[in-house]
């Protein structure tokens, strides 16, 4: 299947073009079986990446004096390391829509800086709500073009929750290799998995028009 997806913007400190798969940057693994900053980010078995799986990936980069801390509206933590250095760690969340051999395609989840799809330039039609509460929160007043149904996440741990501003971008999918260290956030409700996959397929077809 030929996939047409928008290319994800990488951080300003990336010095090499990441490998591409069908025109989209591949998220690759790093050395070791778990992340030193957070051991809950681990390499998982291939079977972990089933349709509807939601997980987080940890990205850590050196923090320079002129480095924009949060250029892409993702969660950021700044950590002091040896010799007075600092690193900033971003957490990016994804939902699996197409498992494959050795990798999967996954759509990103973002709050867009807690502005949801009211952020200027966001294609509202390509997005949908994802929630962990009993019922989804109401859309924001200017989210008038979101027509896709809300998708419920069943957390892997009751302490895990998503901001009411969390949105899935079905028009943007990443090839993610199975050697990436990830944190398990849970599974999409069984009754909602097919809707999420269908929404993704709709956006892939819309991108080819």
C-alpha cells in the first residue's frame, strides 16, 4: 500500500536527515533495552505493536543557550546531567494503525500546546479527539471542523490520563521500528479500534486526491 503522509518536522539539533520510508521519516531505536532517564521506556516485543496500541516515545537532546525548548508543542522536561550540562526531553505519543513486519505505522497524539485544534494552521478535518475520562470533553468553540468521532483510550495504568485537548492527527503517520524504546500507555477501546483505523485510511485517501 502506498502511503501519502505529511513529513514530520524534526528538532533543530538534528544534523542528519533521518531515513525515509514512503517519504516519511522513520523513528529508529537507540542502544540499550531501556532509557536511562526513565526505565518505563523499554524495548517491547513485536506483538506489543498491535492495532490500537498507544505508547509514548522519549526524545532527549542537548540544551544549548539558543536552543528553542519547545518548538513543536510537545511535552518537555529539562534535566541537569554531569558537568553542569542540561538536556531537554520530549515525550511524543502515538497510536498504532498498521502493524507490519519489523515496524508499524502510528499516528501522533498532540495537544498543540494545550490549544487543541484551535491552533492556527491545524487541519481540523484530519483530527479527532482521544480521551481517557469516562466521556470526552466538549470540543473547543473554534473546533468547528472536527467531525470524526472521539476515541477512548483504556490506560494500562490508572494513573495515566490524557489532557482534554489531546487530538489524533490521522493525516500524519510515522514508520516506527520495533527496537524503539517506548512506554505503554494502553489500548484503544476494542469497539473504537476499527473507527481509528478507518479514519486513518480516509485521510490517506484524501491525501492522494
